[in-house]
C-alpha cells in the first residue's frame, strides 16, 4: 500500500515575528506537518532555533492525534558540536557529532519526528543530555532505537554527496526498533532556504521507493509547483516546501498543487482534505 501524501512546509521561511500564528495558519491552509529546520552553525553554516522555540510554537498547533497525523512537528536536526570539554581543543577538528544528546529536549518541546543526519550519526557520541559529555560512540541504529524509546518517530537524512546504499543495512534490519520511520533525501545542500532544486538526487528516491514501497520518503530543497512533478514521479510522498508556500499569495493553493501532484502518481485523491478541495 502506498504511503499517504504528506505536505510539510518548512517554517524556516515563515514570518518569525509572528511564528506561532504563521504555523497555525499553515495547518489551516491544508498542511499536514510542519518541517522545523534545526541548525547549529557547525553541521551546516547557518543558525536557526532550538528546543525553546519549538516549545513556544507547539501550543499554536494542535498535537497529532495519531502517528504521522496532522500537526506533526518534523524536526530536521542539522547539528554537530565543537568539543568544549576539558582536554579538547574547541578549535581543532573533528567536531563532536552529538545528535543524540538533544533527543530528550526536543521530545519535551513537542517534537514528534526527530530526523537526524546519517553523516552526523556515524561519528556520534552517546551523550544523552545537553550538559553531558561521553567518549562512548553510538551509531544510527542505536540512535533510532533511542528516539523510539522516547516515544517519537525517527527519520534519517542524507546530504547530496552521500550515496543511498549506506542505508540498506539500516533499513533491512530485522529489529524494527532500529529501523527509521522516514528517510529524508536532501535535494539541496542543507543550510539555507531558497536554493535551486537538485534533480540529480532523485535516483536515490527511486531506489528507496523500489526497495521499500511503504516507506515515508521525504524530499527537501527547492520544491514547489515547478519541481514537484519530478519528485512525485521519483516516488517521494513527504514534500517539504518553504518559500514556495510561505511566500505565495495563496499558500493554500500551493499546498493543494503539491498534494495533487503526489496523489496523481498514486492514482487517488485525498478525502481527508475534501474541505480544501471545496474551498479551492
């Protein structure tokens, strides 16, 4: 059975001066999830926001009543950390990759899906708290299990330069507690919104869809009415769009265009959003 179409506007393009209201309106306009880009200035060359901002936005958007339901906060964790501990020179590489240490904080803030980068997790420490330091290493499978243990869905993301076959061992794992609920294929280099869509990354989506027909496959970067057909043809069902939605004169119409493009490839409509069909 094909997975549901999910439209997840990126709030990185929202009006930060009225972020709660902008997020609430986007859900009213027909979005399913909100995609929340967490950047720390190390893993990617940009800074956005952290768990306190997510916690402040959460009351403006009703929490999902079911797994992957409307109102899901899809937190895309683009994080590493410079080692600032005794005996570690913070100016010397490598950075300490620590996506695990923020899992509990984002769960408390209202995150529903914690999506970390494969590139960070393969060199990650096992610290489980922002104030904690650990020399113990962890890995993507252990991190996925830890996210699930906190009651969240787990996603794993790939940068454009990372081949998709690094995920086969993770996705083929017989232990479902260590299998991600979603794979995010970046169609731009992560770090900034408004970049040009990279169609070169779509073979990854096709390979994932062919091998895992029921998997949630998310694409992020340069998505809008002009590029959605390519992503939908490749098999993506979770669509992240930032400026295409938030800068539009009619965001609801853009969200519906994205949804219809994906639904068309599945040969069905979306009865849950019939209210929006009538509106448009």
